[in-house]
C-alpha cells in the first residue's frame, strides 16, 4: 500500500536553524572552559547542500505519506552563547536557541525545529543528534539538536541526509506515541538492530537484520527508514508487518483535529519544560543518537 492511499500526505512545517559559531561557557571552577568554534564556508555549504536533500528523502522514503513543507533553512550569525546538560552530557537545547525560536518560530508556525551547530570536540555530547518531541520548550514544535562536525563525511556517504531524517523521525515517533500508538503499531526507531523486513527474500535486507545490511552495504540505513515509514517492518514474532503505515500517518490529522496542511500545531506534550522554560521545572530527557544511525 502506498503512502497516498490513506488520503493527503501529512505535512510537517519545518524550520532549520544553522548556527555559524559557538562561544559558550561550560563547567564551574577549575573545570570551567569556553567552547569556541566558527563554521567555515566549506562546512556551511556542505551542510546546506545536505539539508536541501531532506524533503525529497522524506517524501520518497514515506512513499508520499509525509512531506516536509516548507523546510525553511535560516543561517544564524549569532554565536550560540550557552549549553545545556542532559544526563551528564551536553547539548544545545531549545533554551539555548531561545532568541531564534521566539523570533522565527512563534506558537503554531512550525511542527518541527532542527538546530545545527558546531562543537569543538572537547565535551561529551548527548549524541550526534538529540531530540525531544513536541512541547512548550519549542513553542509546540518538536526539537532536534545536531552537530555539524561530521560535514566532511557527507561527500562520500550514500545518503548523507539520513541522519537529519533520523532525528526528525524521533519527533514523529514522539508525536504518534502521544496520540496513543504503542510499540505494537510501530517499533521504536532504534530497533533496526534486531528487526528485519516484510519484503521478499530477494530484496534488501534479504531476510537479515537491518543492522547486517547496514554493515555490508556502505553504511546506510535507507532501507530501514523506507520500511519504517511505510509499514513494511516484520514483527519480531513473524505475525505480520508494522510501522508507519498510511493509516497511522493520517491519524495525526484525524485525532488532533488538524488538516493535512498547515492548519495548526501538534498538541504539546504534557511534560515539564526544560531549564529554559519554567522556573523549578525538571528538564525532559532528549532521545540521543550516535554518529551511525539508528
């Protein structure tokens, strides 16, 4: 079943904040330091080139069930001036991007925000990318924080855009979990390590796990993302297929009361804000990913 069979595609209005510099303090006392780095022109161009590939990948791999439309990419000249802590590790959270979120992403304008930023390699990050689902921290949008440090690998990667798709899918996963869809309906995004496909045995991943295919064929997870976004993942017990079928995709429109286009933001998650939100609140813990996905 193709993505268009359940109706109009689900449209996610996305904003990407591409930061050109960081100049932020971290730590206290003798452990205090200052994180500084400026993005060079080659790094910026490589990052922008890959980001422009993301909407086509989402549309293709979901077979038309989901669109990033528009994908607004804004290069930010302001240096990131603060960092946030999560689980003993570091990330750029929504509070660290507050001026841009308030200026460019007021409540109701976007469904997804991605912040792309440079680190200097000196800190233990929560991951190459870290994500929280829709909530008040990002004015109702989901939020993903992604470092640009690996930009030199984009030229040789089979699908260099897939890491950005991966972090956006964490926002998607959070959205549909909040709508009541459990792991019997679609699996956690990181379960590619152990799962395989409903495809015939002569098609990738050839009845092996997605991890095995990834390790054999150029370090790409594209087959996993395609199956995940179209409901072609084989259940662990072999009883059938699951994933983000067209019917699941369309439930966001039906259950939230919004249209398939920009008619309203997803409902905010009923969870506490981050440290940049409300005083005294506990931060939400972002989902993290390493440099090789899932």
